[in-house]
């Protein structure tokens, strides 16, 4: 949820944010009124309960001949307290529902609008050109014995696949490269649960308008995560963190699941938009004051990865209407995919400010010059992709050769046993055996 003090003191700021996101500004007025009603109902309940407690002492001290009448009054007062408590609970539920409609307040400078209203910040690298007709990643993957979509569909249905041979090795190499990058920059590696409780999924903001994109196990009432962001955000739920030595940085390696609801007909070929993939996700807990600098730091790490892999890319400032409810600002990095003649998203990096932490009750205690400890405050959370399965698309297409072979980026070669070129099946028995293909 957003900061209630901000909602009460600067409602116009919240309205502007809602409008920029494409949401109705009257959601702010409704939330303010619901919050006021909640406080009034709570105050009425607490006043009556205090009166009940005081009256109880009066009854206890009263003479025996007066007690019968007083007990009757006490019962009437108890009924009023019960009714007031119910009213307070209903007002609290109504306020929570109203506040759920207020998405995180965007950071100054975020472009207004929807998916197509992003602002391109920069382009890096040269878009590759070829003196032959380039093949797409699926054709290359099949030639290399790296991707098997047909059997993925046979086993699991549409948008599933097998990575095999050099395809499996390439993904593992990519993930290990990212892990080494994370370790070198102070991240703690994590293997995270991929099933989480509803309150964790809700707390991170994934059960809003896009809840239909999340897989749910009805019997267990657990959700399959679409990113390690979710369990990593829940990792410190209900805790007070010590940030005196700096941010807490985690790198979560997990399989991720997305139903891709609403994407029928989009990117059905290959492994661009699939139901299951692997990802190494950076996640940071820090102070609100340090969050924007940390956001830039995460983007820089992603750019270092893409540059090292020899990919041409652009960085975009995502428009407010395409942020998702938790993010106050999001930068996407899109790599060039030659056969599509377009940049396609490989990474997202979001600054969620204190929005998730408020929902999950994650705080820190600022340093204080006074003898008394400072009051706790909500931490800021950030997340960003450092490697994922989709990167294979850009790597194969960018570094392909006319004969269907693919030059391995130099930075990945140590993770592939020194292989410098991935060659089509049948190119030579010796090379295919070395690549790990059948």
C-alpha cells in the first residue's frame, strides 16, 4: 500500500500518479473517505470499549442491591461494543479494498501513458547485419539440437519446450555467468521456493488486475511464482532489518511460471513467450533515500552483462500505465532480435519504493543521534533480471553464421568447456559429441 500520510497530506500528488497510470482519480477520493471512516469507526469502538472497562469496575464495586440493574446496563453496553467492533472491522475491510485500488505513486519524470508511451533513454552496440538470410532462434536451435518445441508440446502442451544438448548447456552457462556477476557485486545467492502463500503473492502486488497470469494450486492454496522477486520479497516479511552496513542484496535463482493469459497468438513460435523458464533475479532491500541510486546500479549491472554478450540493446523508461501496481519506476532493456527487426525485452528493473514493504511489514530503524532509538520506517525494495532463458533468443540470432553455426560470446566460453562455436548436428561427429548433443 502507499504511505497513508502521503495520501492524507498530498492527495493531489497521488491523483496525478493515478491519472498518469490511466486510473480514475476518484479512486483517491474514495480511499481518503474510506480511511476517514475507518478511523472514525475505530475511534468509536475504542471509546466504547474504554467506557465498558470503566463501567466494569463500577459494577464490581457496587453494593449488592444495585448490581442487578448495573449488570443489565453492562450487557447493553457490551452489545454496543460488539456492534461497534463489527462496524470498525467492516470499515477496515472497506478501507483496505479502497487502498488496494491506489497503485504505487510514480517517481517524478516517469512518462505518462501506456505500453507504447515509453521513453528511449539510450542505445548501445551496433545492430548486426548479415550477407545471408538470417535464421530465427528456433530454426537455429533445432539445427543445433538445442531446442525441441515439438516434444515440449507433446509432453506439456503449448508454450512448453525442451532445452537439450548445447541448449541446456548454454542456459546453465548464462546463469552461471550472471551468478558470478552477482557474487562479484555483493549479492548473496539464493535458491528460492517457487510456491508461495497467498499473503506473499498479495504483498508483492501480483494479485491485482493481472492475477489471471499467475498459476494457483487450489488444493494447497499456493501460487507458483513468475519471478524470484516474490519469495525474495517475502523472505523478510514482518522483520526489522539492520541496514547500518548497507543494503541487503540477494540473487535468486529459480524456475518461473507464467500462464501468459491474454497473450494468445503472440510470440507463439520459439521460446520468447513461454509458460516456464529459468531466471536469476536481483533483489535489494535498502533505505528509501538510497533507492534511486540502487536502481541505476542494477541497470548498470544488466548493461554490463548484455555488452559482454555482444548484444545490441536499448534502455527504456517504461510509461506509468505499463509499470504494474508495485513499481514506482521501471527501466526495461531490450535487445535487438535480427529476424524480428525489433528490440525485445530481456530485462526489467523496478524501484518499488516502500510499496511492497508496507504490505509485507518490512522495516528498518534509522540511525539516531539521540539516546532514544529512532522510530522504524518501511524499507525500499528493488528487483531486476540478471539472466533468463529468453536471452538465448538474442544470443543465437545475433551471433549466427551462414552455415547455421553460432559463435559463442567469449565471456561464455569458460562456462562451456572452451567451446567457441556451436555447430549444427551432423557437422562432425567429434564436435557434436563435445557439445553434448545426441
